[in-house]
């Protein structure tokens, strides 16, 4: 299976399933997080993946593929938090959050399709470790933008960077699934 759109949808369905199950268990406790804290959480996940890639071993037996899912879901949380920055509700209804998840994933997939068209699916020839590095670079960009109060001179904002991170994490997930024979 080399149909990027279908593979993308399968990965996102898995992410959303986990997202909604965690929301069932924990509610929307993530509403307490500032966006900078979410960025740091994404950084921690990406840094763990890079550390394992560099060392070749791991002591905590949580799958690297799960870390990419976490990156995707935390990016969606950040996009939602940015949209609801003036909304003081701590608990959000599941159907509202599910709709926001779908909205952002639709926008993010559309961005991926446009970039994939222009770049000719170059990510398929990349190493997963390079994709991890690109995610880390995007995180550092977001941290810089956050530290400047969201003001940039020429660069795209944080939402575009979160969408790029989602797409990179989906690509890494697809490549991992292909290597394991799932795709």
C-alpha cells in the first residue's frame, strides 16, 4: 500500500481513537496547560525518540510509534488551545472536541496534500531520524515564536508549525508501519 492519503487517514484514525479514549478517562484536563507547556511536552516526546535513535536502545519499553501519536495529539491540543484562548471553560463536551480534532486534521491533511504535490512525496525517501530532526527544529521555531510573544517579521505562525509537525509525525508513523509490514 503506497497510497499516502489512505495511509494518512489510517494513522489519524488511530490518533483520534486514542485521543478520545484519553479524553474519556481524563476529560479535558489539558485545558489547564499553557501553549508553551504543550510545546515543551511535544519537545520531550521528540527528544525521547531522537535519544533512542542515537543510542540504539531504550530502557522504557514504550513504543516509538506511540511517541509520534503523542506528538500528533499534543499538536492538535495546541491548535485547539490557540483557537479557544479566550474560552475559560475547563471541561469541553466530547462532541465539540471531536469536531475540533476533525477540523484541524482536515486542514492539516489539505496542507500535506498541497505540499506533497509540490515536493513529490520527498518524505518517502527520507530516514525516520531526519523526520524526527525536522520535528525538533519546528518545535524550536515554535518556542522562539512563543518567547517573542507570537510576533514574527516574516515567518509563518505557530499554527502552521504545529500542522507541519503533525504531518512529519504522520510520515514517520507511515514509514514505521511500512517497515513493520502493517502497510
